[in-house]
């Protein structure tokens, strides 16, 4: 199983952060289905202040390209992503429209 770590910032507003966390306490079933259908077997998101950190464990069928293509053609995923963008903001140096940024592993014990 392969693991990826990604990061993203939220808008630094306590009310917006609380709303974002509320949405993530009851993620829409269609979103959960799209995640598992893509080959993601385990996902966790952690928050420190306005910084998010995601850990994804994926099987051999997962690819970022396939996930992106499937998401682009899924109206419910697009609705979720548009909603979430009200709470998220790009990291410094992110490309236009880029949200979650893949992190580079620099140490392993």
C-alpha cells in the first residue's frame, strides 16, 4: 500500500474553520464513495490552526490523474469542491486552482 501526504490552508477565520470541520463530521455519501472508488483505502485529515494535513493510503489502482478525471465528471464531487473552496485557500506558490499540495517525504525511520 502506498501513502501520500498532502497539505492545504483554510481561511484563517474561526467561524469558517468550525463550519469546515462540521462538514467533515458528516461527509456526503457520494464523496465518500468517490474516494473509495478511486482506490483510496484510508484517509485522515489533521488540522493545526488553519493548516491541514492529509494522509492517504491507496491501493495499486489509484492514480491522481484518474481521480482528477473521475472528479471532473462527477457533479456531486464538483458541488462539494465548490462548497469547500469557500473555506480553503491556496498555499503560497500553488498554481492557479491548485488545492491540496503533495508533500515530499524527507525522513523515514
